[in-house]
């Protein structure tokens, strides 16, 4: 049976959207292969209640392997997944992406001498096997990656896989004892949290208000934070402005930043360079404010507003607030 093992990251009693997307995708693919999608969760027992683990069944996981161990660190998860795959014969390991997914996926690949493909944006089945699709050459082309190894490792691009509730019942939960390698326990979690501009997880936000060099100065982000607050969203940024120290690196969208796909991406003072575009082009609705009618961002925006953001953004915030209070 061609089963797929997916790592699900949790924090403070909830799985992150990226992991739920990976479980949904694993379930879809396992279904096409005639197998099952299983998930692995690693953490302190107190934070891994039966209900929480079983809830992955709603996204298509048939079984959840629960491992007691340090939370949010890569090497213990590598140990756990290597053991579970060794005992259960999973053909593929799937990760939703993000730094931890990349680190665990790379470690597991080395441990199992597996084939790996990272930054995957789509996976399809072909002749009873999985084929990973990975954009290359600044996303201008897509390469197909086939696996020859016994285990294939698939690491998605952040948020490439959509979380879909399948309506299934809860998953079966199985406790697994894992003896961690001595080196796996050397790293210690000192603190855990998000370093976000508005203290919001931008990958999970439905609405992003992103700012670029057109803001003119760091203080320009205050007006964006106000608009994002009124809309119930979070603030994102281009590399140009985070490099300039105007905003936090954790908010950077693009080739060397994060990939997001919110319902609304409002870009203010952003030119729309290809390296920025690759991180936000799959947003459901893109609205751009730019004073240059020929700015490239208008070529892939659903709605373009030509004008000075210093005038438009405060008016927009006012209008949103007025509508909410009215
Ligand atoms: C290897 C590599 C990796 C990179 N990775 C990334 C990445 O991950 N993310 C990323 O974002 N970039 C990345 N870049 C940089 C990228 O090429 C661009 O330089 C950057 O995205 C430009 O940022 P920007 O749009 O803020 O600035 P600019 O390109 O300078 O655009 C500013 C825009 O603001 C408009 N504007 C100015 N004043 C106003 C006003 N008052 N009202 C309205 N509009 C105004 C201008 O018309 C202009 O279009 C990378 C580059 C390289 C080479």
C-alpha cells in the first residue's frame, strides 16, 4: 500500500495552516495511489490531546502517530519519522514547507538516503507513483521530478497546498515511543513566538497590506498598520524596505522571503519586481496602489489604483472604519 507520511506542526493547541494543507494534499495523493495519509505529531504530551491529534482526520489523515518529545525542533522529528517509516513502509514523506519543514525534510532525506524535491508547488500521480512539480528559472518554467529511491521526500513551497476539510471523522491516534539520537536532543527551545510586524502570522492572514519603497520612509508603515488593523489583516513588505530597515525581515514576501496566498493582497508603493511577484502571485485578489501607471505590478493586479498612496491609504482606512461602525 502506497502510504504517505506528513509532518504536522502544532503550537498552542492548533495546527498551522501550512501543515493542514500538507495533510489535505497527502490525503488526496494517497487516495489516488490507493493508500492512506498518515500524520506525525511530536510534542509534550500535555499539548497533544487526543482530540487535537484526531482532528487531523477532518483533513484526510487516516492515522496520527503521536510522539512524546521536544516541540518545534527538527532533529527529534527526523528520528520519529525515520522510525515510523521504517516500521510502516511509507513510500513518501510530505512537508508543507517553511523553515522547519525544509530542515526536517533535508535531515530525513540524508537519514533514509531518499530522493528529495523542495519548493514543490504541485504533485501529481503517474503510473502509481508521485511526480513533484517544481518551478525553476524564477518561476518561468516548471520541472518534473520523479523518484527512484525507496522513499521520496516532497517539501512544498510555503502554503502551496490548500487546507481542505474532507468531512471525514477523527483519525486513529497511535502513540509511538522514539529513542532520540543523542545529537537530536542537543538543541533546546529557548523561546517560541512570531516576530511579525503586527504580531500576526502573515502566512495565515486572509488579508495582507504590503508596503514597498514608495512609502518613502519607515514611518510610512504606520499608515499601513492602521489600514491592516481596520481590515483585520496583517502587514507585509518588499525586500527593498526590509533591507533598508523599515520593517521586519519576517514580513518579507518574495523569492527570498515568504510565499503567501491571502484572499486580498493590497500592495502600496510596490513596483512588482519578479522576485516579489513569485511570493504573492497566487493571492486571490491583488489590489495595487502606485503613482506610476506603467508600474509592472499593474500587469498582474485585479484592481489598480494610480495615485499617491499618502493620500489614498488614509482615505481607504477612514472608509473601512466608517463602514464597520455604520
Ligand atoms: C536574488 C534576488 C532576490 C530578491 N528577493 C526579493 C524578495 O524576496 N522580495 C522582494 O520584494 N524583492 C526581492 N528582490 C528585490 C526586487 O528585485 C526589487 O528590487 C524589490 O522587490 C523592489 O521593492 P519595491 O517594490 O519596494 O521598490 P521599487 O522597485 O523601488 O518600487 C517602488 C514603487 O513605489 C512607487 N511609488 C513611489 N512613491 C509612491 C507614492 N507616493 N504613491 C504610490 N506609489 C509610489 C514607485 O512608482 C515604484 O513603482 C530580490 C532581488 C534579487 C536580485
